[in-house]
């Protein structure tokens, strides 16, 4: 066997060991499948009046790499115009009492769906059942219309 071939094999082996060690050290960040939790009593008129109502019907929850991601959706028919939505999310862990609040500001402009997306470190939510309370105010250039407060309980793993 020539010296060059041995060096190539040793280099390849060292690279493989280094890559495997880095993967173990960093970790892959196990992801859980997204779960869906229904929201009730969220329906409100759109600030555009002649439009679909503001009606987030669910919270989509996913967890990855130490964070919990919460998403709600809302729509409008007014292509190119849409409206602005400001949502306050209050959360409280029902086992530990941990609590907090986040704000999301989003625009919906068809043909795209509006989404409120909130990322919270899972350690701040705590594991177990967490009550979410959503309060939104939806606005266009003329006025703002508050939506009713709605809530759900999610399970954080």
C-alpha cells in the first residue's frame, strides 16, 4: 500500500469520527409532530366590514430545539388591502403557575393567510397543561375593532 493511500484513509476516518462527534455534541433537536387545539368564541367582524370575519379557529403547537411555536390563522377577501391584527397572548401553566405574555403584530393581505406566530422557550412555559388566552384588535386605515377574548388549553411536552 502506498503512503498516499494510507494518508487518505486516515484522513477520511478522522473526518468521519469528527463529524460523528460533532453530531453527538450538538444533537439533532428532536422535533415533535405539530398538534392542533381548538379555539372557541373568537369570531369578530373584520375591520373591512364586508369581508370574512376575523375567526382564528385553532392554535397549532409545535416544539423543537427547546422552543414551543404557537400559530393561529385568519383570512380576508380584500386582495392587496387586507388589514392589521394585533394579538396579545397570555399564558399560564396550570401545574407550575408559570405565566407570561407575548404580543404579535401581523397583516393579512390576500391571497395570503394571516398568521400570528409566537415562539416561547419551553422552559418559560413549563411542561404540562398551559392555558392560552388570546385578545386581538384588528385595524384598517379607518378604525379598529376588538375581537372577543378566547382561550384554549394546550399540552407542552
